């Protein structure tokens, strides 16, 4: 009995000891929890007071005790470099600890890490998984991010309808980014029927919360009259709001409106200011526009050096047009020392990017042997590339190749087809070439009426040869009603532009009094001008009088 009593007593003592240990354990947990919470709140106070180092120190202690909010905040500090050096690896680690405790914000942030590959190996599917967990807790950022994943097909199959569903959830909760995304879907008709009015509704909702790009998108709607009455005045005001908040794209659009006087009083000085602000933010279109202004002296004092510098900045940012202009600066020595070799290298670089103008100009260099060894074959290939990329000038030039049988078998009909295509697109030289073919009946049935029509279009664009040929047609009454005064008018235009044959023929008109009062002095004057350019008929006329 004594032995049994002793055994029972031992068991009771052991049970009491276990309960004491358990109670102590629970008490310690509660104390740690309370301590962690206190450390977290002290960290919040320090953070609000911009004492980030202290905040990080306190959150580290709380985080090590398992406090999820502290872990998440600590992760954000490492991610942004607030109070500690940027360290994406540590950021993702702390996000992960909090996320696995069910912390919605940390889950979303961890999803962002997997989406961007910062601190972890990029894994779009893993990002989506964390967004889903966070969104199930109602986190609007995660809901929006999940919508973006559906919209772009990142980590999950593309589904615009699903994207709209998630954007709508977050938008109706008042989240500005989601409102902007939903507006974009209505604007472009993604996952919903295109509806500009609904787009404007949600753009306004987001813009009302200070969402800059929503403000810009709203301005675009007013500028284009999409879902509303077009109103450049309203658009310019909206662009200004976004511009003043630092949106480079809006700064460019505002500058453009100020430069052209669209919806605002024209103000080139303020326009240049905004172009410069956006350009300094590496906005490529602003850099190129500003460069053009300095190159042409449009709105600013002409300055080739500044033009060159802005062309170079835009070219460095991938603008092929700026690269082309930069090549032109080196070619002509404008704003920089002339360097034909550098120019050709830049022409090649721009041409290789598919820039049609660069391909055409490089072709011209090879055709004439300007800065490179002359090669009509290389020129032909480049003209073909440029034509395929839409260069009207190149299409006309290919017509010249077929007309003259250069690198291809001579074919007037093929030449006419190419001339006609470029002429219809407005190319002056092609219009002249097509008129010439009609005039001579080469590659097409001779038709002086059509010849005159195309000569007129080319002449009105400044083609001196077209002006002269129109004079001939009016003088002879071919394709037009015969008229000496009209002939004199066109001869005069061509003569004043330096056409030696027109100068001689104009002299003949004065000598014979056809279309103008007879004047031997005027005839001699024009013959002398023509003779100085080597016109043999003018030289003979001067000898004979």
C-alpha cells in the first residue's frame, strides 16, 4: 500500500509539473505576442516620424517573434530600401514568412516578387497562386493584379472576361488602379462591348482619386471626341493636371497643344518649356520634337548644337527617326564636326531597324557614291527595302531603275506602274515622271491631257521641270487650250527657278511679243542668264541680234 501511495504521489507530482510547464509555455507565448505587438506598434510610430532605422530595428525584433505585420513591413523596407539597403532576397523571405501565416498584403507582395523575378526566380504561375490567396481575403491590389494576369496571359491563360470580372470587383471597392484598368477594357472593347461612355465614367472615377494616367486617358477621350463631345479646351486642362503631377506623356501632349494653339492660346515659349521638362524625363517624342525645333529654329533660336544633343538623346533611347537625323548632322556637319564615316554607320543602324527613310537615304549614298564606294546594286537593294517599308520616294526611284534599265531589264510599263503608285501618294518627282511618260507615250499610251494634269500637280509642288513642260504644252496647245500668257507664266516660274531652257524660251516670247509685250531688252536679259548656264540656243540668239 505504501508503495502504491508513493507511485500515485509521484504521478501527481509529475502531472502538476507538466501543467506548470504548459502554463508557463502558454504564458511565455502570450508575453512574446504582447511584446511583439508592442514592438510592432513602436516601429509604426518611428516610421511615421520618418525614423526608418529605428522602425526597421523594432520590426526585426517583432518579425523574429513571428509577428506577421512586422514581417510584411520589414519585407517592404528591404524591397524599397527604406531604413536598410535594398535587398530583394530578404524582402521576399520576409514576405514569405508573413504570407504563409495568411497575411493578405504579404501574399500580394510575394506574388509581385514572383511576377518580376525580384528576390526569387521569376515564376508567373506562382505569382498567380499568391494573388489568388490574397484576393480571396479581399485585397484589392491582388484582385487587380490577378485581373492584369488574365488580361495579359501571364501565369494563367488569357481571358479578358475574367480580367473584367476582377477589375470590376476592385473598381467597385474604390481602387483607382482597377478603375483605370476597367476603363481601358471598355475603351478598347476587351472582355466587354466597346463603350466609350463607360470608359469615361471609370476614367473620371480614377482621375478623381488623383490617378495620373487615368487623367491623361480622359484627356485623350475629350481630344478625340470619344464618348463625349470633342473639346480641346477640356483636354488641355486635363493634360495640364497630369503634366503638373509629372506625367511625361501628358507634358508632351500639353506642349503640343500649346505649340499649335489647340484648345489653348498658342504659346511657343511655354510649349518649349514643357517639351524640355518631358525630354529631361527621357520622353523620346519630346526629345525628338525639341531637337526639330532647335534644328529649324521653330519656336526657339536655331541652334544646331542643341538639336544634335537632343537627337542623340532620343537616338540613345531607341528612336530611329532621331538616329536618322543624327546621321544627317554628321553627314552635313551641323552641330557636330562633319564625319561621313560616322554618318554612314548611323544610316546603316537606322536602316537595319527598318526605318524606310534611312534605307532610302543610305541607298542615295550608295547610288551617288556619297561617303561610300558607289554601288548601284547596293542602292537598288536598299531602295527595294525602303519601298517595301512604305517609302514613296523609293518607289519612284525603283521606277527610274526600270525606266533606265539599271540593275533590271528596261521596262517602261513597270516604270509607269511604280511612278503612278508614288504619284498618287503625292511624290513630286513621281508625278513629273508619270507626266513625262504620258507626254512621250513611254510604257503607256501617249496622252497630253493626262500629261498636263500630272505636270500641274508636280509644278504646284515646285518641280521646275514640270513648270517648264507646262509652259511648252500651253505654248503649243497640247492637252490644254493653247495660251501664250499661260505659257509665259509657267516659263517665268521655271526661269526664275534657274531652268536654262525655260530662260531661253521666255526670252523668245519677249522677243516675239507672244504672251507678253514685245521687249528686246527683256529677251536679251533672259538669253544672257540662260547663256551663263551654258544654253547653246541662248548663246546663238545673242550672237545673231
